[in-house]
């Protein structure tokens, strides 16, 4: 069973991909694969803490800075950054934007899609992003039969780790060893200057998840890990042991 | 990520492994791996339907026939058959038997263990087997640190499919394509003459699960599949797509 | 679909059947059916509040009074009272007692069994009774095939309402109109002098559950009801509307 | 307790009722009752596999064929076919369509409504249909008191079986013996030429569910069954055994 | 840990606050605190039973009566009544109304918000109110960082008790002793003449919940209680015993 | 609402209380309260990693060292250490030991009991400890009525945080600010030399839980916290805001 070669990560806000999936993105691209990170909004109003401490700050300026930061972070991870600029707090994804997302999925044909959990009592936009991804994914792949529109094979779906996992109903069932690319994730996190306070938090989280992964598998060389919840079943040619 | 090389399947009764995991056993051994099938009892009293229709039948005779059938079926799948002969209806696994199972796990060092679901409203022995396996697995692998007894790396744990999955809380998250070895499973099922009525049922189930696996993954060449619920998280070096 | 003709109610303590299932017992017997109420213990140590306020009270005397009260209450409901006298706080049901219960089920061949919920954070004995009933029920009915022991068709299983339903995970899916026999239930409750404080509580509960039943079904003539959670699926010849 | 006399089945697409509830529809009408099958859309874009293999196919033509097929299938089952033609992939049910559905429920006064599960990770339209039915049912029956609009008694609600039940959270609690009308269901399935590949699948499913129903109830004469999840509690005059 | 000083109760309909939270409202105001009760609609069409028995009744008249009654009831409890008059059966809360609610929360800065459960199979409007409150609460408090809009500290969130708690997934984890203010709740309930039939029901419920609270805590002086489900974790300076 | 004055912490092994509840123990004793920490076993065989690296180590010597360390750690937290020395891997708590625990609870009359979660797929002994505590707690407090044995008011029950919370079903609903006593917890952790590798892990966990607590409550001065899951409902005199 080989790793993902075409990865799509969808976040409600511009920086989600860095904290929550920076490692697996870097793994895909380091292995010669391709990754797209899509931000449904820039998180310009609600998620750009330090930028809003500047006097006279404007939404347009925050969006520009966030775009530039996200693009640089994506670049450091080897990924392409795309934004739909749908607005945040609240994010809304209407029928037209859902179809646009479905088309992006059809065009890119990812081996896996990663997004937010369906529940998040700390954020109004994360569940909206989840719903949009779930719908667009089904619209892109159809019912597995010939249809009035182009369809692709249904990409596996993962949730990345939310801020307070237990309260979001997040139960990790896949731990990915990101030790070989951890430095890239650190570099990408450093770019997100507007949310600097998160860098230490997510570096420690990577150590904590590595501790868990070692305990689960016995693999003593894992120093940094990211946790995911795979939603779609695995379809395999043999039962899997540890990785 | 490579497939399991050392597989342990634990059933409450002698024939469980054939119906529920015959395919993955054959895959392991076909790929050069090793498999042990352990029956905690012979299912001599409660699970040997057709044998008990013979007048003058005795428990000892049923056990002997079941042992011989299970051994032949295991052989056809390339596996070794072991029985603990603990009695059925009700099966009880005391401290000594649990330790014996833990020692078997330590000695064999399986890459994966497969057993019953923890809940089964149709069978008094299946949950007992599950509890025993869970405890023995933890006793064999310890706390991940040096200890007073020998420990091994904790083997991943799977549940195989129960008879009425929804009512047992079974949610399949791994579908294994058993098309290449399906004929071996059929041959093994035919050996279990004491439960002949199940052969048709489980052959159809393999087609049904293949239908599901195709729908999930788009892999059109899967004709027979077995479904499992993986309980322990995957620890991997890269995010996985479809198999 | 006709109502139950042979009903078995199993309680951890002598009086459980009165409060929690007195109505359905009376309905069965009023309709010409037969009911057995089995108390695994007398609840002599933990559940006999007012009796223990008498100075010099003894366990043996409490058991005798409880036996006599339960027998009278059962009689008023038209049922037969049986006690296993296994002791309470804590109740323990060993292998021999489980088999005795399985034999009682085989002999009586009930159309339905009613007992406690599997979870009850307010009582150490209720979950033990539940486990015993679940095991004995499976041992009495076997695997649906010929076996070394006599088997009967698996009786449907219900849970009656615990004291604090939400905290016991009780979700009622069957409301039974006990209006025609409510006076019998009241009479039976009055016999349980050792737990007098519960009579008002359970009379009001019957009104409350009737209110719910009316709201669910529109049946305006239901004045008293009991709520149950049916665990085993219905197998029917036609889809059912309201009763 | 007598069977349903007025049955409403609501599907997202034109053919859902045939595969998932054809048997119970035929039972109702064979017993002198009345059934309406409502398709919220024709499934013209996403669910009409074989029709879209024809070159030059158009949505209008697919809709016409699907209408004609569904009408014939409904006729074979003794039911009336109604379509709201709301469009599929994605289906959307706005306020006006919800009120139209509520009015249909008020006018028909069904004894039971059957529809999709609220969750279906394989289909974008099934959960939308479920939500619409749940809302319309509540709007049609109100709060159980006098109100500004006409209300009816709240009809019991059932979910029919989805394609991959465990992954849709479907837990069957009602199995209906459809043996007496199975030939009618087969005939109705044969009409749905645009989804021919499903006929074998659902015929086998009927045997599998019959196997389950026999094991649950001991009723050996059940050869074909359909499984449902009843959502609203039963309100009855006596505890029910097996059917 | 001191009690709430600023309480916001949000109901779908004008009278919800009286039945479900009248006691805690009176406690807050009796302790010198401030309470706002917000009705998203008047429940004019679906929840005003007795008013609709009058011939020639109109929606406008019902709304006026409901407003006047709710205002008087609120006054008796020491609270301020606010209505958004959004319409009922079905209630819809659009983006503008959600923002209006968020602004009310920002302005009032409540120590706690109390509203409906997210699930209610008996009412189409309660879940809509829940969703609106959850979204507005998150919009008012933001991501805990500087942002483009004013934010407040996130108020703890509670659900009050629905009519049929088990079927709404309501699990009470906070019981509040309302004995000292119970007479005020009774007075407020008497004002809601349009739903007179509920007064007896909710008075008995208060006794029943007090019985539960006594059993849980041992506090024998609790005669009337209200039950709530706290959704947001407690953040405290010491572990809490009973109150 | 005041904090706990009499706290009982029960661990399967000698050191559990330090890592998982050291902060709340220190808070209780710093506030003039009393705390007992009970170890059901010393964790001598499975949990004493570094000690077993010494050549020639014996179980008796490990137990002695663990006793001495636990006693010193408890002393630093102001608590009394008690051990039942029941053995580990596997821990078994028989009827006599359960009654001994019940008597300890009756004698100490704690305001709160803290122990392991009922599920822990990484440890065979933690769920056993949970079951024992649940049973003993119920035996100590009885049914809330007069009985054959002395009873106390039922102490509230909490679970402390397990190693991999999501996989143990742990959902924290109480965060306790342990900033004022964090140095004491650090000192106590340093005493547990046999599990040195855990000190860094649990110090970081305290920071992480403080981050969560700040986000939930807005209380910016919380630097270290412990998370708990309260199982028994709160019974209070007023609705609570944040602490």
C-alpha cells in the first residue's frame, strides 16, 4: 500500500493547513506527490489575532497579508495555495461555491482529502467547511455509475486534528510519522506571523502525538507525528500491521 | 506499508475463523506469512448443529470431529490450528487460560490479532472471547516500558464480522480484497460439514462486501471481500489513499 | 400481532417488578396469559428502607416480610412469584445460578422477558441482574441449531424503566397503555409497605408516561402508561402503525 | 395491533422505494390498504446509470423514462407514484417544497412514513430527503394542540435500509416478512431497467434479512424480509412478543 | 464559585422560558442578578393551543396576547422579555437575525446562556433555535484573539429540559434547587393561560427532579428542582463536591 | 459552591495519583482539606520501568521502592498514601477487597472520589480499578434509604485524564486551575524516579490543558490545569458561570 500522491487539504481559514496538516503535506511533496491547500476564506475577520492589534487595520489589508503568508507557507511545504475568499465569521458556502469545490476535486482527482471535523464547539466556520467538503466530494464522485456529469473515483476522506479534540468528537485512528519533514513544518509555521502564539502549541502537540504513536506501535524512532481521523474505510489487498 | 506476515485469529468456537477470516488467513499464508488459528473451545455443545442431529451423539465425539474438521480447514488455508478446549455455552476464560493466551501471543509475536466483537446479542461466548483477547494482548505487551515479565510490541487488533453486524455494533473500516484466494476459502468452508448451511450465506456475504468495497474505492476488480473493524490506530509513514 | 401470553419479569430485588412492570404484568394476566416474576434476591439488605427503621431488625425477618409482600403483590397482579434468594448489596449470580435461570426460561418458554438496564449508576445490583438475564437467555435458546442441550426460541428482551432514566442510558421505544389495569398496579404497590415512599412517585410516573404516549400517538384515552426499551428487533408480518 | 393501512414512502430519487420498501408497500396494498410513493426528484442526473450510457442522452428524456418506470413499478406494487421533480445532485428542498410535502401528509394521513436515514456518506441527496421528511412531518402534525393550521395525528416514522447500513448508522429494529409478496417486488425491480445491476443485490439482501429474522424470532417460514429502523416509539395496548 | 449574575434564556417560542427555566431565572434575579428572556418567535401558530379554540382567532391577536403574557411572566420572575418575532412552524433564523442575536449577546455579556437541545423529534423549531444560539454565541465571542469585531468572553452554554428528554438525547448533568423561588415559578406559569394544561405537568416535573437531586446528593431539603445539561466544561479553582 | 474538603483518589498503581491528580490533591490540602490516595497495587510488575532495568531486581524490592516513593510524593502533596497491594498485570479486585474499599469510603466520607476511566485500551488494570471503585462507592452509599449496613451520602465521582484520552472515551468537562500549586506537583513528580520519562509529558500536558481552559473561559491567568470528567451530576443552589 503506497502513500498518497495527490493530496487536497481544505480549511475554513487561510492558516488551518499549516498547523493541522503541514507534516503530511510535506511528506506527500517530498515523496514526489502533489498537494493543493484550499482556504475557503482568509479567516480575515476572526482568526488573524495579531494583525488586528495594529491600529487602522482593514479587512482588505488583512486578507492580502494572510494570502501572502499562506502562499509562502504552502510553498515551503511544496504545495499550491488556493483561496475561495468566501468570507469568515460566518463562513457560508452556497450552492455555487460547493459546485466550484466539486469541480476542483474532479479536476485534481486527489488520492485523499483532509478537512475539519463536523463538530467544533469553538468555531462557527469549521463545521460549515466540513459540510461543504462532504457535499462537494459526493457531487464530484457521484453514485458510482454513469451519470449526467463527469465523475471521479471517490477520494478517501480524513479529518485533521481540531484544537480541543475530545470536545469536537475527534477520535484519531491514523498517526502519521512526520519526523523526516518536521523542520519544513516548523518553517511553515514561522511564516504565519499573525498567529505566532500557535507555533509552540503545535510543536508540542507533534511531540505528544509521537509519544502516542510510539506507545501504539512500538516504533521508537517516531519523534513528531500528526493525528487524523479517517472517515472512509480502507480497501486493501492484505490486512495491515503497523506501518 | 506491507501486509501482515504473522496473523493470529482467535475464535470462541472451532469454526469461527473459517467463515469470518478465512480469506485474510489465506492471503497471509499465500504471501509467505504464517497464521495461527486458536479456538478457545470446540463449540461442541452449542455450535455443532448437524452433528447433534445424529442419535446417540456425545460431546467427546463432537469435539473430535470438530477438531479434525478445523485442522483440515486450517490446513487448506495454510494455517496452524490450536485449541484450548475450554468448553462452550458458556465459555469461561479464567486467569490461567488468559495467561496461557498471553504467552501464546508473546511467543508468536503476531503482526495482527483478529477476534470477535465485544458485543453480540446472539451469542454468550463471543464477548467472553473478546474480553480474553483484549486482556491477554495487554498482558503480553505491557505498558511499553521495562517490566517484570517479557513483553512484545502491541499487535494491532481487529474484529471480524459477526452474524448480524448492526446489532453487534460492528462498523467495518477495513475491506480486504480476497478475490485471489477465494477458492481456498470455499474449500475450507466445505470442510465444516457440521455447519453446512453457512457456506452459501458466507459466499454471498463475500460478494456483498466486494460490492461495498468497489463502491468505496472504485476498484472494479474486487469480486470477493471480507470486512473488518480495526480497533487500534494505524501508525504510518505517509497518509494512505485506497489500497 | 397479538400481545404477550407468557411473560417473565426478572428483578434484582423483590419489589422491582411492582414499580416498573406491574401494569404490563396485569395486562398479560387479565388477557388470560401467564406471568412469572423472579426476584434474584429479596433486596433485604439495601432496598428495604422502612423495615430497617425498626429496632432489632434482622436480615432473616426482612427476607420473610419481603417474600410475603412480593407474593401478595404478585398475586394481586395475577402472577407467580419466585425468588432465588442470592443475596443483595452486592448481588452475585454465579454459573450455577445462571444455569438455574436458563432452565427456568427453558421450562416457561416466555414470549417476552423484562429486566433491568445494563447500566445503573445508582445501584450495584441492577447491572448484575441484567448480565445474568442476558447470559441465561442466550444459554436457553442456543445458536438456533440443534445442540447438546434443549433449546427454545429466543424470547424478545425488554428493559423496564430505571429510577433516573437518562443517567442509565434508558431510551423508551415502547409505551404500554396500562389504563385498564391501573387500579391493580396501585393495589400491588400498596402492598410494598417497606418502600411506601415510592407509591406516589410511580403513580405520577404513570401519568407522565401517558402524557408522552398521547403526544407520540395521538391516542387521547391513555391515562396511565409504562415505558420500556425493547432490545431485540420486532419480526412482523406487516409494518405497524400506532397500536 | 394491526398493520399499516395508509403508507407513505418518500425517496430522494425515483427508484428508491422499489429496492428499499417494495415488499412492505405490496403488503399494505395486498391487505387492502393504500400506499403513496413520493420521489422528491427523478434521480435523473446521478442515479440513472444505464440510461446515461446511451449517446446523446438528455436530462428531460431520462426524467421521462424514470417517471414511466417508477409509475409502472408503483403500479405493480399497488401504489400511487408522485414526483416533486426537485432536481438531484444536489437535491434541495426549500420552504415551499417542504410545505407542499407537509400538505401531502395532512391530506393523506398516513399510518406510517418511510424514508432515508439521516446520514449517508455515499449520497448527497438522501440526508436532504430525510431532513425534509422530518420537518414536513412535524409541520403536518403540530404540537398536539389546537393551532393556526390543520393538524393530523403524528404518523410513525421509519427509515428503510441504505446501501451500506453500518456506515449510515442504520440499526434495524423491525424485520418485515415479505415472503407472500416477494414475487411482486421482483416484478417491480425488473421494471427499473436503468439500474438493473441492483436487482440481484436486493434479492440476495431479502434472503439475508430473512436469515436474520429467522434467527431473531425462530419463525422458520420467513424466506424474504426487509429491514427497517423505527424511529418513533410504539404505543401499544399490550407488550408484544414476536409477530 | 458563585452563581450566575447575568442570565440569557433563549426560546423558540414565547413561553418556553417559563416551563423550562423559570426557577433558575427567579434565582438569578432574587440574588440581585439580571436576566433576559428572548423569544425568537411568539409560537403564535403552533404553540398557542387554547387561544386557537376561540372562533375567529387571528395570528396578530394571538401574538399580542402571547407578548403580554410572556412579559407578565417574565416580570414575575424579575426578568426582561424580548421578542424577535421571527415566525413559527417553521421558525427560520437567517443571517441577519443571527447577527442580531450575536449583538444582543455581546451587549448583555451573559454569564450563562440557556436554550433548547439540538435534537427534538417533537418540534420543528427547537433545533433551529439551538443552532441559532450556538452560531450567535460563537460569533459574539470569536476565536479568543483580537479580531475585526468586538468580542466577549464565551458564555457557558446550557440546555434546558425538553418535553420528552430521552428521545431528545437530553442527559441532565446539573440539577438546580429551586425550592426558595418555586412560588414565583408557579405564579409565572399561571400567567401562561394559553397553555394551562402544562402547569400541572411542570409542577410535578419539579418534584420529580427534586427527588432525583436528593438521591444524587443526599441533600434532603430540596423539594423542587430544574434539570439542565451543561455543554461547555466547567473551569474552576478547585474540584467541586455537591453544591 | 465551595471546593472539596475531603478527597479520595484511587489508582490501579502506586503512581497514578501523581501524574493525573497531583494538582487537585495539592489544592485540597492547601485549602485546609484532607486527601487520601489509595493504590490498589504498586504497579510493581508492569509500571515500574526504570527499576526493572537494574539487574537482579525483585518484585519485593520494587514494591518497597514504589511504596516509599508514593508515600513521599503523597506527603509533598499533603495527602496520606494507602496501598491495598493487590498485585498488578493483572489487577484483580475480589469481593473482599471491594468491601474493604467500601469501608474505607464509609470511614473517610469523601466529598469527591477520583479514579480511572472505565475504558483504557492501553492498560489491563485501569478498567478493573474503575469497576471496583464504582461498585464500592455504591455499596458504601446504598439506596438512599435505611438499610442493613451503615451508609453515607453518595460522593461525586470523577475520572482523571488517561494517557490517550480520545481512545479511552475521556471527555473532559471540568478543568481545574492548578497554577497556585503547580510547583508542588512538579516536586511530587520528581520523586517518582521509576517513571522519570513521564515528568516532561505531564508538565506539558498541564500547559496544554491550561491553554484549553483559557480558551473555554477567557480566564487569562491560568497557566497550568488538570482535566477531569465528572460523572455524577452537579446539584447546586444556582446556575454556575465560569469559576
